[in-house]
C-alpha cells in the first residue's frame, strides 16, 4: 500500500472516531447567537494510541448562522476582508516559537451559486485539479475535502455563503490534525 493511501485511510479513521465521539459526547444544543460556551469533546482511541483523553472546548457562534467547537488552548481571530468576505483564524494561544500551524475558515459570498466541488475545481480556488478530492458532508450539507481532510469546502444551507476550512501550516511546523477534526466534526448550521 502506498504512503498516500495509508495517510488517507488513517485520516478517515480519525475523522470517523471524532464523529462518533462528538455524536456521543459533544452535542450541546443550547448555544446562543454570537456566544462562546465551554464544552468537552472526547477523542476516541485507536489500537496504537494511549487511552482516551478529553479536550476542553469552546463553541464559536457566527452571526451568519454556523457554529463550531475548538480546543480552549486555541483562539479565534477574526479578520474582515474587502467586500462581503471575512476570515477566522484558529491559532494556538501559547505558541511563542510559532511551531504550530493554523486553521483558517474563509467565508465568502457564493454569488456564483456554485457547489463546493464546482468552486474547488474553478479558477478562483488554489486547488490543483490533477490532485484527488473527495465528496463528503458537513452537518448534512454537501462538501468536498482534500489533503486528507485538511481542506474542506461547504456552502451554507441557504447557499448564500461558501466556507473554506483549511489547514494553513507552513513547512517545518506541526499541523493541527486533531484540532481540524474537532472543528469539522462539530460544525453546525442553524436551520
């Protein structure tokens, strides 16, 4: 089995474990608009990992109708861009040496009315169409993912906004694998 296939299978196993753990431990149901709440997400185990451990999480609620959980040792940093676009950066609070990567959630107006796959393969995405991508779902919405689940694209249920949830790790830094799983698997849309 080649290394890429092993990596993809490993990431899928981790995402499934996070999904099951979130479904069992992470449902909150009492979030308020524009609020941050504490919650705990349990991470499952694989045969080669140490016993289960828990990560204390907070919930970010957007005024655009979505929310997600993130580890309390990270912080959400909003950045407003020209037009109707904005970005959320999830960065480690205590990372003075900048050893870790960041998760970036880019929110853009879906004025082209494209599906996530159409946008990913289109001219405004930086995705290389010669590489693999996979269709998936995030909270019941059609989505696409690439880079072993480290880049996800999904539209809001009303198809007005497109969200790109991506790992922004530069060479030599530690990618936020577990943290990305928590964010993606806890993503909810207000309906």
